[in-house]
């Protein structure tokens, strides 16, 4: 029966709160493994977790590598706490992962004895298991440039042996760092910003602002939300029609200031949702200097539209870094699909890049900032499935 061994990074630094983080991490992993998890097959142990599963697939392993909070994990061979059992399990692990033609390949054994009650110290285990593998499989010892790295972990009730480690995304389990509302445009940046905050443990709520006269097909927005729900579990997507406000802005605001004024209204709308959702912050996909509205002066002029903290997790990232993460989490190909972005209608030929807050305040006196007809729709997703 396959078994997966999970390791975590930052959770080890949480002191007395560690068990809270570990419980949430266990919930998140069990949600992903639910279709293949054996009954009573999930176990928490100090510094690690294990899962007994029915089967292993490359798709499942790729998925697990993107669950926030997991530093690395491995498909392992479990055995009794005896040296003989460990030696045989190590042999089977090498043959399974590298095939029978391993003679002459450089290898090493790395043991970790978290169970200090086990009588054989780690250096001696390395020597005994390594000697056994050398003789049985004709391997060549090379501690500095090993092609085969056999790892042995001695737990409380069993030992775990593996030769391959899958690197995870790290971070904190989703749901351990509060809740935030993401301004969700459907472009490349905002889904990556949402995922980045998930990685820091935030549960995200998505808010998409649109103009009902030009946006009628929301398949792309739903597909992005559906993809993000694979990593968070349940995701709520709000879709708010700002057509009426946009009409007023086009009529009353000079072209060079329209984007700034409109983004301030988007923030106000998202802040209303944040209060409904008891969220503590707003999240944007802004990257400093990427477009005219993201100069430092304009960010300053836009962000004070709400008294909630505004978090721009991509602020120091360049476009190539953002695209790379978008590809990894599966949002990039969806993001580049054709979609009529509401903001594109407000881009001036020469947009303002050094907005003055006094000018912004004066322009907003011409606009109805409250009491507008803003139709709101809510769609729920859970682990890749649309619920409503």
C-alpha cells in the first residue's frame, strides 16, 4: 500500500501554536487525498505527517506540490524498527525507483533518528544500511556526488525509506492567516496574487468588477476561480456590475484620471464585500511600475480609498516571474484567453502617472460614490467544482 510522507517548513517555528497549524495542514491535505485515502489512513507525528493511499498518480503528486504549507514530500517504503527491515526496505526502494541495472551508480545513505529511543545512532545506520546496499546491489559509495540518495527516517512506530523527494511550495496552510478579498480582474497578475496570499496562509475571497454592457460571458473568470479552488478548497467569487459608475466617470472625469478614479471605486466595492465576509485586508495584483496606474504616486492615490490594509504581494516581482508562477499553478493559459477587460475602456492615450490626491478628491465630488445600482452575483467553487 503506498504511503506518502510530508514535511513542513515554517510550521516548526510556531511554538505553542504549532498544533493549530498542523491540524489545518492535515485538513487541507486530507481534502486533496480524499478520493484515494485509506480509512483512518492519515497520521500526525512530530515534524511530519503520513498518508496511506490506494494509488499514486503523477497528477496527484503535481497537485500536492502546490498545496500551501508543504515543504516537501515523498512516496515512501514503511518498515518495522529493526536494522534488517530497514536494509531490505532500502534495497526495494532503490530497485523500484531506479530499476535493476544500478551496479556502479554512486550512492549515499542519509539517516535521521527523530525517535531517540531507537538504539542505533544515525552514523551507524548510514554505515550498516550503506554497506548492505553496496554488497547487494554493487553500488559505489560517493557522499558528495550521489546519484542515488537513500533517506531513512526513524519515527515513533516505524521507519520510512525513500530515494526521491518532491519539493513543495512551502509557506503556511490556507486558513491560518485570516481572510482577504482579492480584486480579481481575470488578467495574469491577480490570480497569481491570490495564490501568493494563499501561500502565506490567507483564505481568499474573489471580487470581479465588470460592466454589464460589455461583459456577458464570465467563463474565463469562473475557470480562474475554479483553478484557485483546487488549492484552497472552497472559494467564493463575487461579481459586481459597475456599469452605472463607469458611465458617470466617463462623463465627468478627464481621460487621464479615469483609471485612477475607477480603481478607487473598485477598492470601495471590494471593501464592502470585505466587511460582509469579515475579511481583514484587500489584495491587489499590482506590480510597481508595470503600468501607468501602478506608479508609486498613483498607488498612493488609489489605495487610500479604503481604510482596510491593501496588500500587493507582487509589488516587487517582474512580469516574467509572475508568468512563471502563473504557469506553475495553471492560471496563465486561462488568463491569456480573450476577455473584454472593463479597465481597457478607461485607458487614456496619455494617462496620469503622478496623480495628486487633492485633484482626485476634487474629481470625486462630481461623482455618485454610493447608492448606485450595483448588481452582485455570487458563485461558489470547491476543489475545482462549481457549486452554484
